[in-house]
C-alpha cells in the first residue's frame, strides 16, 4: 500500500519527525482510513527517508509523491462492521 503525500508549508496532516516538513495525506482522506494509523505509518515512512543511504540534499520530493508502506494493512484495525468469522 502507498500513501500519497503533498508537501506543504501551511496546513498539514503529518510532519516528518526528523526535519519537521509538513505534508498533506491525500490517500487517507479519500479512502476514509483510520487517520491515527495512517499518520503513524506516514511519519515512520517519512523518517525512513532520512536513513544514511538517502541523499544528503533535500530528502523529500517537492511535488506529490507516494510513501510505500508495507505494514499499512496490519497497522490498521479491521472495520467493526465486517464479520471475520469465529474467533
């Protein structure tokens, strides 16, 4: 799964915990996902862009970009109206 992000200097949904840049999360609002889990996954992915293997210049793209989030589906709780079978 991927989270679409748009860098912004004014209002933002999530901030990179390393550099403090703000981003609007486009995917989260259009798909009605659980915003807390989406934001947590986005913050982790944004911080991961600062790993030593990253370029020393500007780490985050200037335009819209997708954050690949492998563990997104496991981070989100199941919606309460979906029956998952006997426990």
